[in-house]
C-alpha cells in the first residue's frame, strides 16, 4: 500500500461531468501541471469548479487524481 500526502500536489476530483479542484485564493500554487489539467477541459462537456470543500467531498467522487511537476497525473484509489 502506498500512502500519498497531497501537501505538495494538486488534486482534482470528478463527479459525472463536473470536475473540482481547490480554490487557491487563500493558499497554494497554480503551477504548470495544474494548468495542464485545467486547460484541456475548457470547451468540453466537462465543467470546472474551483471550490473550498471538506475532505468528505471526495467520498462520493467518481474519480480523484493528484499531480505535481515531479510526478505524472496519478489516480487515488482510497480516500
């Protein structure tokens, strides 16, 4: 089992055709990999939402992904 801590990673979760990522207005870095995930969503059937949600919001996600500049986009198997 691998434990992944996201204090230095971007994360995204999807519920249907809605994709969510944390709002970075209070902290965080809008880096290259985050932008590389967000930009291809523009103009598609997916809607992107910048949110401030508790961890429990991930429990009913269809998909959760993490990434940063040093690792590829990785799926999260367990929250």
